């Protein structure tokens, strides 16, 4: 590997001058500066980041622990983290717990997560990361999964009950409220809902948003049109069938994720119902397949990439001693109107 000394010898300048040019400091003549930069490129010079980090007492590295990289939300969040890190001259060290793969559960037990996370947490500390971002599998309180540490931690797609812990998530309640209000604005008044798992914070918040939208528009909540799903296509199909086979069926169905909404679309097609003329269907998450369903699915898009960017932005502020105005950030979702409503 080319050293500063070799560049200095060929440029006929001191090592200090080469260092000043490559680190953009000091006063060096323009001709000399261009010569050094040209030689550095020709000789494929790469700075020794380890040596630099020891000198600066900074590793320029952020640790990221993701509960399962295969879950739909994780790749976009990681991409946002990575992009922002590159812009700021940082690298990320990614640790994948693979919790869904290991346990087969959508909501793995907190103690199991804690057991799996601890070794990776220690690896990150040993690697001298400056901070850690923890990416959850679903929205919930993950208090205690990571031990207390001297380096800052930001949680995303999850949170802790500790008021001083930093987190970046999206506004579930508001997103559901806006989705149901969209249906009401388009003259759908009899609205059913298929929830996710009962122990999910997302289910709780989205159901609150659903009910509040009805209440604010003086519509009566129909208990028989509230069905419990489990986020799967099959549960959407089964509960959609339960809703649409009734003599008194809803004019619209709000499914709390796109997989269940796809199940309802299949039921409607089998029953010969026209969507949205006979029944409107709206989903949540805006997965890639939503745009290719027939009809194309109206849904809610989550700000996943921005959650990643804001997570590392908050983390770097903390690292650099900048004030954090808001430690619990909730980003707005976007309603994507397509053909199913």
C-alpha cells in the first residue's frame, strides 16, 4: 500500500505537506496541491483509518443491530442509515440477529432477543463503534434488550419506555386515521377493519386511529365489522370472506397491512365484487407487490428510508455534543391512492 512517505518522495515535498493536502488543512500552493492529489490517485493511496481513528480517538464507525434483515422494513431503514453515514464520512458495522428466522415468530420474546443481542453488542463495543442503532422487527417496547452503555444508542422501528432514550419511528395512529378519513371523504361510510395480532403496538395504534376517524365523522362503529387477523395473506382472506359474505357487509375494508389486503382482494374477485365500486379496499405498508395487484392497492407508505437517515442523524448529533431537541421522533406516513378505493 502506498504511504505518505512515498507520495512525498515523488512530489519532492515533506510528509507533513502531503498530510495537509490530503486532510484539507494548512496552506499549500495550488500547483503542489494538484501534484500531490494526482500522485495519490495514481499510486492508489488509501488512508489508514485504524491509525487515524487512534490518533483522533474516533473510529468513524456506527454499529447497527437489526433484529431480522429479512423483514420487509429492515432493508430500507438500513439503506437510509448507510446513505447518511457515507455522506458524513462514516462506515456502518451491521449485525443481523435473524430473530424471525431463528424463532419462527413475528414477535420474538424479549429475553430471547436480549440473549442473542448481547454478544453482538460486545463485538460492536470491542470494534470501538461510536454509537449504535437498534432496528426492531416490529413496533414495541424493547427496554432492557441492550445493556446500559457509555456510547449513545438510537432505537428505530421500536422504542423503550425510558424517556431519555432516543428513538425514531412513524406515527401509526395518524396514518390509520388518514387512511380511514380518505375512505369517508370518498363516500364510504360503512367501514370494516382487519387488525393485526392483538399484542402488537401497531394494531393498538391503528385501531385507535380507525375508531377516532369514525367518531370525528359522526359514524357509528360496527363491532361485527372488526375482525382480528395475524398479518398474513391467509388471515386477510379468511376474515375478508367473513366480512363480505354477510348480508349486511361493509362498503369498504381497511386491512392493517398489504398482505391481508391482498387476501381481501382475492375474496372480492371470487365473489364477483367490483373493487372499488362494490367494496373499497385499503392496505398499509406499501410493499412492492401493492402496485402490481389487480386492482392496484391503495395503501399507506412508511417513511422507512427517512427513519434510517434520521436515526443516524440523531446519533451523530449526540456523538458530536449537539443538542437533541426531540428524543422521541414520530415521522408522518404518506397515503398512496391507487385503484382499490
